[in-house]
C-alpha cells in the first residue's frame, strides 16, 4: 500500500480516534512515578491556528511523547486564555455575544489541534471565561485582599484612548498600547492595584535559581524590577519671601553631586505642581502644560535628544547640604513613575539637566572634576561631565573620588537628618482594573460608608451578566441585574464593583489549575499541585518575558506564602521558540503571506508538516517557510513507509549477533549510534539534527544489501525498521502507530519503551585510517579498531604504494591520531 494522501488521511483519523477513545494521554497523579509536566503558553482563541502556533505545539508534543516513552508520567494539557478585548470589540462590531464569538473560535482551534495529533490530556481542558475558572480568579483576589496585597487608590493611569481602557505599565510598549498601538495618555481615576512590589526582592533574587531560562529573559526581568540603591533627600520648600511652606523629597543614585544642585524639577503629574502654581503669574501656563504633557507618550518624553520643556513654579527649595536656595520647576522630562516624581537637577553632571539649564539660562556648577586636570569651566562646557572624577566645590568632601563620595555624603546626610539611604524599584504595583466587559468581575461591593467589602466565598463566582450595552463607558454599569449586590442575610442592596480584572490575572496561575482541573471544591488539591509542579518545560514567545512570566512567578510565590504549594518558581525550564517567516517577513494576514496549516495537512498530512517544521531550524531560531522542504519531508516519510511495508518480514527468526558479517556489524552499529544521537538530540531539543540523523540512517539502510534467503539478515532489517519507528514516533506519530501495528504489535507505539543504545554495539571491529606523507594524502587503510601505533606503522610501511613515497628516505617521525589518521614525516 502506497503512502498517499488518501491513505494518510485514513490513518490519521484512525489513530486520533484511537488515542481519544482509549484516553492514551490522560494523566493521573501518581507519587510512585517520576513526573514530567510539559506546557505551552495557552493561546488566545483568535479563530484559526497559524504556523507559529503549529511550531509551538509541535515542539511541546514531541517533548511529551518522548518523555512518555522514557517512562515518565507526563502531564500535557491545553486550554484558552479566552477573556480579552478582541472578543468585546468583535461583539460590538458584529452585534453578537462575546461568549458566542469566543466559543466558536475555541471550537475551531480545538478541531485543528486534534487534526495535528497533539497528545493533550483533554480531560483537563480549561478556558478563562468559564465561570468555574474565573470563580477561582475571584477567590485569589479576595485572598490577596485579606493579606493586604490588594488596595484601591486614585492615581494617574495609562489610558488607551482607542481601547478606552487602563493599561498596566508593562502593557505600554514604547509609549503605545500593547494591543491597539495608540499613543498612551495619562488620566486620574480610582483603580485596584495588586502589591507585586511586596515580592520585588524575591522576584529579583530568585532569578538566580532559573538556570534553564534564556539569559535574555532573565535580564529583561531584572531590568524591569530595576532595583536601585540611592539616597532620599529632604528639602524645605520656600515661597518667594523665603518662608517655609512645605517639604519635598527627591531620590537620587548620585548623592556625590548634591553640592551642584541648581534647581529641582517635578513631573507635570506631581500633585504639588497645581498647588504651588496657584496664584502665580504663570498658573494658566502650568495648567495648560500639564494637560498637554498628559497626551504625550513616555518614549517621547524620555528621549535623550528631545528638547526639554518646562515652567518655573514660583517657589524654591533650600539645599540641606549648603543652604543654597534654588528654584522649583516643572518639566516634561521627569516622570512620576520614577522615585518621588521630583528630581534634583545638577546640570554639570547630568546631560538632560544640562540641556534644560542651557535652554532656560539656569546656572551650572561643577562639583566633580576629571582626575589630574584643571577644574572644568562651566562656561566652556559643551556637555555634562558624567564620568567618575575628583570632588570639588563640595565642602569637606573636596579631593576624594566621586565614587567614594557617594557613600560618605550619604552617611553624612543620614547623621545630619537631611537624607536617608534608600532602595527603590522600577517595578510598580500591578494595576488590574479594567473598564470593560469581557473579563473577570472584581468580587467586591461597597458598604454604606463607601468602603470596599469582599463578596462572601459561598457566593462566588460573581458571573458576568447578559443585559449590558456597549458604547456607554463601562459596560457593566449598564446592567441593572449586576450593578447592585444584595446581602442574602438582610436583603439590603449595595453598590457592586463594576471593573473587571486585567486578563493577565487569568494566565498567571492556570498552570496550577491544570494539576487538578475538575476540582469543584477548592482551587486545586495541594497534593496534586506539589506532585506536578513546577512545570518541567514551558514553551512560548519571548514577547511574554516581562508581562506573563513575571506575573506567574509572583502568583507562585504568593501561593507558597499562604501554604497552598511548596514550589517557589512555576517553570523549571523555559524555551522561547522563534517566529515563522515567509520571504524574510513574519507571517501575518495584513501582509498577505500566511500559510494555512489546514491546507498543508490536506495536501501532505500532519506528520509531514511536523517533520518539516522541526527539521527546518532549531526551536529557538526563526524558521523560513519553504514549500519544497515540506515536499522533502513527505518523501522522507514515504521512504520509511516503504521500508516497513515492502521489506519487513514478520516471519524472520530471532536476531543472532554472532552471525553478523562486516556489513551486518556496520548497520547494527549505525542503528545504535543513531539511538544514542537521537536520544541526546531529543533531550537537548535539537530536533533538526535528530531528523537528519534518521535520514542518514535511512540512507545506510537503503544501501544495505542482504540475501533474502538469509534469515538473520532479514531479522536485522526488521530490527532496524522497528527502531526507526520508535525513534521517529514522537515526530511522526500517526504513520509510526500504523506501521507499528502492521508489523504485529498489539499495543500502540506511544506505550512502547524508548530504545536504549548498547555500548558494545558502538564498538567497531575495523576502522579506516587516512595515511599522509609529509601532510599529503597517500592512502587509506582498514585496520583493527584497537590497533596500536607500532602495529599501524608496520602495516603502513609494508605497503608498496606508501613505499613509493618514503623509500630510501629517512623517516623522522610517525604521528598517529588514534582512530583517524597517521602522518609520516620524511
């Protein structure tokens, strides 16, 4: 029977049904067995799989199948990150329920996943918009609230004017909304926050435990947490008459420059800007600038070469180290998110301060000088001096190095009560409020005094209502059935919270729910979670390095802190797969360069697509789609099919290695060398070289000549064919299952044990040695593998051809590289 697409379709349907009917991939918690937990980042139900999905899931599936054959108890589940704004936008556009839109796309994607033969444990399937799932989102929120990790405050937020929603700091990419791409504005409203900063040190320090994470991802998280050691300095704020009216704190990592402060600058978002400008001649200018800056992106404001803009606030500050009175300004290059939102400005030693001072004709005072040079003249400086140097114009600290002065000045200020050494973080608390419908309702209500109270656990989940209207602000506020909470004991009505949670909340703990996905009574059983966690192999894109991965680490540490689990980190090993390209560009609908996986499956079968997508490039590298290469993958599988279908004979005798001739020994050695190589490649995710190894083995098999009447040779051929099926099974499971059955096995190949190579089989009786004379190739010799240098020298010099090159000449040296070559120096 030929390996045609008609035959391929039949056997794929057959084995997908068999796996499902017999629950081949269902996992059970079993402490007597070694476990292996494989997981891909669960996808958003966009409607159709693309080649990036296929690559991601094929990698995970091969890992899962390989580990099962190695004897591991494998957990390999799938679900959907199904809450989110795209469904809400689609509902508005198409006038249909977000639930209906989402469910249909989930069903379509599940059908595609099953057609690829992905070996998921579907009994653990979950999706974020299932009330039985988001019930536990709400439970987690309440536990965090009880632990003091959730709070509400009025604050400036990142506002996406296109999506009409608030964004977390991490969702602002280069000043734009991560989904819409719109320029982010600043807006002040009441919001719910999660105190992720309470775990900042753990999140930073425990990066050292993640030995199997890409260094790039760890560096991105370290930079985002952004731990800084510096000094908080307290200033008296004075009016124009020199009378104290307030106090102000700034944070600096450069206390060595404090004697050079010439002004203090506040972020336009700082609440004191409006207060201090009140009644000033430029009050309206200040208010206008505050409004204008709120429309600008962060990246624009932070640009090093961007012109800095500011306004004086009409008040002053007294420098606590020298009593100097300096003006307070407001400027667009200072951000409220950094430190206190107020920055001491030292134009001589900070480039942004220098440019601002030059623009507004503010003084410049040098307090650090290049070592061994004349003191810098502020009038002649073309830019700020930002390198280490020697302290000048700094009182008792003159003459010491600026590096030493950082510590000494900080200590002195602490002793004087004017400053304090401080640790700050770039990481801010996680803003999770969203003014949208398609997300988890925040499970709170407000009592008569307006104080937030948690919904009782026995009334969870707080479910999304259906009687909502889009286009009128927060959709949940339009629902008469939702916006009031009725106390079941008293019948009294209270105003309900109408914000929903950031959807990153959903994906921050789903990997734990998979360990006990059907539990109706608790979030998960701790015994099950402790057995399966951490995830042994997590797979997903580098774009999630900060958002999802950081939040997941935080949730895991929170669960450990309340005694639910023992593990400290969620993902032991992280693989960030490369993108799939066509003609050098990332595949996308907008570019019209998408290859539909369904079309490839219909033309070649899913096994051929799996072989190609793994053979084309290592998992971490970008993959360039190639139509001819997919055809090559199909031809390779056809060769394996024909080997088993046409050359395998079930009635062959038992294999007897003692009867091997030279050719038999070589093919036997090749199969065991392949077992060793392919096993190592699977373990190291080098699937392209694993497939290459199997192709080379097939070449050797195709060249193997055997006497059909010699039973032991047929037994050897059968042995090789069976082992090729075992090695290939994780990558091309449908074909290997079918052939495994056809050669007489009554269990599926996925239940078979992974083959182990035999050391004795790898030993060669004979090896070929290249022989050179004065570095030039002069012959090849087949000799015993264990031949000594002296024995080889005798064999080589006895050869007539070699004698033609060395005869009558003095042999100065006989160099032997064991197992490879000999060089005669004459």
